[in-house]
C-alpha cells in the first residue's frame, strides 16, 4: 500500500505539471501539490481550471451552444 502511494505521488505530480501547462495555470504549484497529495488534488485542479476559463471568457459565455 505504501509503495503504491510512494510511486503514485511523483507520477501524479508530473501529470499535474503537464495538465497545468496545457491549462495556463502555474505548473510548479500544481506539480508540488500533486507530489504531496497525489490524485486527491484532482477536484481542486478541475475547479481551478474551470474558474480560470470562466474568468477568461466571462460569465455569460456559453460553452455549449445549442
């Protein structure tokens, strides 16, 4: 169990680094959080990514247009 957590933490840090680069978020901060907390950071990351998209486009912009 501990071995899986030890191996999963750097991997999730790397994946959060790459995802943060693609989402225009600060990559080092998300990589460090990913290394420390592992995949538990995913809901926080998704919420922050969504909030940055809303701030960039505005609240009245529709992502899915009918």
